[in-house]
């Protein structure tokens, strides 16, 4: 049997989490420097925790591609390549890698690999978002840090903790069902 094949169950899970990311992106609070605070990063983290590296990354990739081709899945029901290439595009582009890193951590035994995965995945998203924001807006990295990272650290910590805790509990229950 070829283990690299994706089953109907896998496709359903990936689709479900792609939809969850799109819905959670609409829970959005505009911020003064142009980068909204959303719940999509919670959904990305949850996808990684619950689906693992491969399927979590695929759900985030499907979300990013849907938005890039114009589906209104990004914050504020927006979509299109202009959003992906705009000031917040670095976050969107980083989401598949973020989900993969978190999923990789969730596939290992123990809480520390998961915690490290959540931290590293979030950090990668912050770094990509900050660098892209700086490049697109022409602002320096200090301004980008102030717009893209600093105001989001507390809520990102809460979202990572919640995704890790809730995601692993649900994942363990689902796995126990067979």
C-alpha cells in the first residue's frame, strides 16, 4: 500500500480545517498600524496540532491559495493576489510552514515538542510577516516589529496555549475512537 496517498478522510479533514481557518479569519480586530488581530492564527495552530504536519500544512496552503485566487477568505472577507502581495502577505505566505512546524511538534511524544513547535511556528509567522511588511511598506524592521509582532505577543501566547491544550485533547479523543 502506498502511504503517500491522501484518503477521502484526509481530504475531508483538510477541507474542514481550511474552512475553519477562513471562518476564524473573519474574527478580526483592526489595529492602528494596518495588521489586524485575527483568530486565523489560532485555527492554523489548531490545524497543525490536530492534523499533524502534512495535513495541517495542506489545509493552510489550501486557505492561502483560495484567498490568492480571489475567494473572500482573508480578514474582512477579502481575497485576491493583492492581499497576498500586500503588507500582511508575509503572514499568509508563512501559514503552511507555521502549520507544518506546529504539526511536526504535535506528532512527537511529550508536551515539550508541542510547545516548541507552537513557539517556533508562531515565530516563523512573525518573522515572515515582519520582513514582508517592511519590504512592502518601505518601513524599517523596527517599525515592522512594532506593527507586526509587539502588539500580538500576548494574544499569540494565549492562542498557542489554547490550540495546544484543546487540540491535543480532541486529537486524543478522536484517536481513541479509532
